C-alpha cells in the first residue's frame, strides 16, 4: 500500500509521518485544540512495525493521523497516558497484541493478555503463528489490594448465571459498600481484527456485522464508511437515508430492551414483560425492513437496501407504548428511589475517562457522532437531554428520550425521501488513498473503524473501536460508594459489550 503523509488522504483526514520523540508534542497540541484520541493501532508492515494514532475533532469533523514507524527489534513509543486516559488503554492493548512498548506508562500491567498466554507471544504480529502450547505463563493478575478494618473481597465470575459472556469482577467491600471494583475482561479474545486480514471487502461484511451481535448495523456501517473513504466510493443520498433509518432501528430495539431490563433489576417484572413485547414488535419490523431481525445484510459499500421502509404510524404507536412503560416506571416510588442517585458518574469523571454515548450524555456531555461526524446532509441535530445527573435514573431517561428521538429521525428521513426525486444524483467520489476511517454513533456510542488495503484489494489491517472499550473503566468509577446489591442494576445501566470490547 502506498501511504501519503502530510496531506489530505481521505474524508477531512490528514496523515503525518513522525518520529517517536515527536509524538508527545504533536499529541498535546491536538488535545489542547479540542481533539480526542479516537484510536491507536499497531501495524506489522512486514519490514517494520508502525503505530497509528487517530485524533478527531467534533467541532470540525477533522481527522488527523500520526504514523510512527518503529524498530521491529526494539519497538518503543512515548506513552500518552498522562495526557489522555483512553490513549493509555490503547497503548496497553497495543503492547499485548504487538509487543510495542509505551515508555513511562503509569499503569504498565497487561490489559488483553491473560496468564495462560505464553510469554513473549504477540498474536497480531505476522510471524506470531498459532498459539504456542501452554508453558511459562505470566502468573496471576495483579489485582489492587484494599486493606483496612472490615474490608473483604467478593469475586464474581468470569462464569455467570445468565447468558452473558465471561467477565471477572473483584469487589473490595466494607459491609455492603463498594470501596473498589476491578473488572477483568478479555477471557474470550477472538482475534477478530486478524480474521479481516487477507479478505476482500465483500467477504468481510458478515464479519463486521458480528463484531458485537447487537450492533450489526453500527459496526458494518462504520466498516463500509471506512472502505468508502479508502476507495473513494460514492454513496447516493437515498442510500445515506436508508442507512440512517437502519441505525435508528437498531438504537430503538436495544434501548427498549434496556428499559425493560432496568425495570426488571429492581423487581418490576411486569414492565419488563411489556418492554420485551415491544422489542418483539421492533424485531419483526426489522425483519420486514431488511429480511433479518437483527438488520443484517442491508448495508454494503456504496449502497443500502431496504425490502421496504418502516411504517411511521406503527413506529409512532410503539413510541406511545414505550412512553407509557417509562411513565409507569417513574411513577413507582420503589423504582424511582432505586434509580435516583445510584452510581453517579460526574461530568468531570466522564470527560476525564473519555466516556461515549448514552453514558456520556447522561453525565452532561454532548458527544454525538450523528451531529459531530455526520454521513447525512444536513447532519442530524445533536441529542439533548434534560437529566444529566450521571446516575442510573439519568441513564434510564437518556434511553427513553432517545427512543422518541429515533422515531422522530426515522419519520423525518422518510418524509425527506418523499420530498426528493426518486433518482437523486450520484455523490461525487472522493480520493483513493488505500486507507479509510469510518465513524458512526452506534446505539452504545461512537464506533470507529480504520482500514488499510493491500495493492491487490484485500484488507491488510482493520482496527475496530467499540464504545464499550472506552466506557468499561467508567463502571468501577461510578460504583464507588455504591452497595453491592445495586451492582446488577448499575451494570445494566451501562450495558457494556463484552464481545465488542474483547476482539
């Protein structure tokens, strides 16, 4: 792949080739200008290693890439963890998967690697090969120890009673009050990013849709936007509108599911039963619109295909139905009392952690890629919510508000389609660069995919960032001083993906 640096290489995207010692200064300048670290990716280019840092600016939708070539015999980069908490997480992931060492990282312990991974085995390297036989292991994970009168530990998982993926939660507790929680994930690392390598784009669509099963549209759309950015593929306005409809349908059924599950976690099973009834209606609508209950198979590079559009009148009735469920929940004193003031994530904490999606918006942040990184013209308005206390109640109300907003967006897009010629002009193709970035506001938050293609058109690297990777550290922060019996409720209020995090 030919890489061009220091100039425009994609949709509002520039790439700059820098030396490792230049990285901290360039990163600090971007962060001070309002950019965020959206992605850090290791690359094995065959003749050397490379680290790619993607910074995005919500105000201008500008994207800046810093490419840092590294000595494969001694790959080191200066750590950015002191400037950006998400950057520190990406660096730890890159060290585990590529052996690229972030110098002076304040928390250098492993992130992805588990003790049974053989030492010095970095699975994303081209020469890594199959996993070696178990041998010298890295020993037990160094959990933080909390000591003091009356302090005890409660281990939970990784195997759980429900049908969820594995995760280990280590509580340090006094009485019922949580002093510290450590979530240890990555028990089922699947190597998804490596599975993309060598595939042609049309062979990778089904894989993108399965990064996280409840986010088929969000991940596939981000992947397709990245491919379109790399290859300069135009997307007609009608296809863009269809994609917006699909993205909101996915947001709808997932938010409705969570609204019911939150009610269930405080003992109001009847409301959960009604929410799941509504969810089933939405899944049947999905099937009518795309031929698949989880909205798979409808989006491909340059196009989107709907079997038929959803009926706005049916969606309006569903909106009224779910609003009644929400009202019944909030009017119930026990439900309201369990939600209100529980597991607060302050605006300052959310900003420091780089929180995304409804978690961020419930704490008062305004992040929303539908507005900040739009694929529709004009962009959708930024989501706004009146309750921003950062507690379980706020996260519940944000979901309830977004249900109504999603129905309004779908209705507006359908009306917009009727106002346009049925054969709109084809969009102008963009530059061809061999690399591309796709950014989407999935139902959990911002999804980022970055792709690179080889000269033969196959994918040489796909880097995926699910919002759960960024939001998981916010859960233990919010749980400080919360009681252990509220953990299931709080966990559901975040509803973070194991699969999207553990790629």
